């Protein structure tokens, strides 16, 4: 065997190992991402307010519900004030409803006890994603409500701590729904801080430029799933998330925006982009500077 053949064999084995890891191991290697969100003028009553973010569960019969269950246990272990589910609960395909609907329904059945077991001081909230619309958005919303989840579609509610108030809002999906420019916060007094949840991070591009927003939390991009050195994420399905910022804090001129890489993935393939449970803690801040 020549040196060329040996090198080719080694490179082939390395490529196979990387591919096997990316397909069979990486999609299940959950990461815990903890971050702090400084909010200028936030009341001390909400300093440390903890949000557990579970996005893009994409529950499928294979490899089973254990992955989603582990993500839920991790989220619960942080004793959060709020748990947010930011859309795409099952596997669905817009171009083939008949073929994918049974998979989505199966995912709902498997996820039901996982979601029903979640608890937080201010409850469990959810917004809908594009894949929920591909299946049946009203049916998904009713299913979530039956599990005691508050579904926010261009809606908001108020959380209180010793007289201080914080608005929690959710908007519709950017691709399949219609986003309220007021983010569902039209009835919220302007002095109240607002945290808005969205499935697609591009929702921030549809919010009114005059709307005061303290923070937006989203998912949808899966972090790109495959992150190449130097190049970054090739696929993001988002205008606001650049190749170098497919997840995490996304620089933009509008609002502080954090995007989750998601818990699951419709196509089980990840490279240098593990799935994650995100824990966000709100912090009082003295500066109006945007997050990097």
C-alpha cells in the first residue's frame, strides 16, 4: 500500500467518524447554556428572574422521548420563575402533510407527559413555530392548553413581585402567522419592561421601531446545526442571524436578542453545534448599551 493510499484511508476513516458522531451522537449531547440579560431600569424585584427556554423540541418517535425528557429535567432543576417553549414541537413537512402528520401526532403523544410535568412559579408559556403551522396550529394550541400551558399568540400578561411588574409576551410565527407590531403589548403601560418570546428571531424585524422591548428570546435556527470553521453556519432560515451569529446573543440595532440552538432537530445532524437548554437570568443594569 502506497503512502497516498494510507493517507486516503486515514482521511476516509476520520470523515466517517465525524459523520457518525454528527448523526448519531451530537444531536443528543445536550448543553446547558446559562446567560444573563442586563436590563436598564429593571426593578430589583426582578433581578435574578430566571427563564428556562426549551425551543424546537421536534419530538420524533425515533430515537424516543428520553432526549426531550432529559431537557425538561434540566430546565426544571434550575427552579425557574418561567419556562418558555418557543415552538416546533413535532416533525412536519409543509410539502407533505399526509406523510408527516402521523409523525407529528405521535410526537404530541410522547411529549404530553413531559410538558405536563413542567412547573414554574409564573407558569409554562408557549409560542407556535412554522412546523406547528405545517401540521395544524389551532390543534397544537389546544393540545398545549390542555397541558396547562399558556399559549401566547400576539398576547401578553403581567407578572408581579411586591408591586413591581414585568410583561411577558409572545408573538405569532414570522413565516406562517401574522405578527402584531406591538408584540401583543399594546395594552401594557410604556414604563413596564417587556420580555417577548418568538419562534423565529426575524420577529424583531416586524416589531414597531418605537416599541420599548427589554429582551426577545427565540429559536428556529437550530444554531445552524452544522457550523463550519471560518465560514460559520450555512443554513439559518433567518435574515437577522448572520453566519457567525446563528445562536446566542445576536447583534442588531433593534433589541437585545438571544437565539437558542434548540433541543431537537428535524433532521438529526449536528456538527460543532450541540442542542441546548437555555437558562436566562434577568439582571438590573445601569447602562443602556446593547449587548454584544
